[in-house]
């Protein structure tokens, strides 16, 4: 037994070092798109108004942004809408916006849905999946919170964490307000 332990000692001593290697850290997004990274630019057009949407413009205005990757055909996405409405209401007049990024393939279906539901935030289409792919979004809904400095705070997959999302938004908005957002 002593011989076995003496042979295994170098392995046992080196084992904790494996957990310190950069490749072993838990990632909450693809490299460059997880917490702590500067958010990459997203550009698009609001489906209803035709107005251009540029993520970086919200940061220059000191706004906290919640990206919502979703689709009208996704039941959990649709079920999250009342919670998002509450977020929009709660943070109205404060430095906060929601941007919907829809995975719908038919623009008219999305337009009809938005007209019927009257969502109070901008929505753009990601029909070909370019934005989702760039941001490592493989399932919907996915929410990504970006602070007023344009840094990714956190990402959530699924709609079950809405209270955590609300708390994280509150913290980010308070920080934005302190710096003059």
C-alpha cells in the first residue's frame, strides 16, 4: 500500500492544479461572450417600427440591456412575456431596456404576434441565426444581461430564473444610476 501511495503522490498533488487551468473554468457563454466580457455589437431593425437597433448606442446612453433570445413558437418564451412586461413596468423611466431577438422564420408571424401582444420593447429578427450563433445561444429562451458599461453581467437559459434576473437587473440599474445613467 505504501508503494502504491508513493507512486500516486505526484498525481494526487497535481490534481488540484487541473482545476486552476483556464480550460476547466465553467463558462456561461462562448469565449468572449460570457460574464465579464465586453458585449459584442448587435445591429438590426425593429420589426414593427423599422428603426435601427444598435446595442452600443444603449451603452453610450448609460443603459442596462436585457437581451431576450426567443420565438413566438416557443412556449417557455411566451410564458416569460408577463414577467418581462413586469420588468419593463418596474424599470420604466430608469436606465434599462429590453431587446428581443426573435428566432422566428416568418416576419409576418412575428409582426402579427407583436401587434396582438403589444410588447413595450424593441424586437429584431435573427432568422438566419447569425446573432444567436455569435453569442453561443443554442436554446431559447436565453436572457443576457449587459451593464451600462457594455459588460456582460450574466446569462440565463430558460425562463425559470426570472426572480434572479430581476435582482441582477436591479443591481445593474442602481449602479448605472449612481454613475449618472
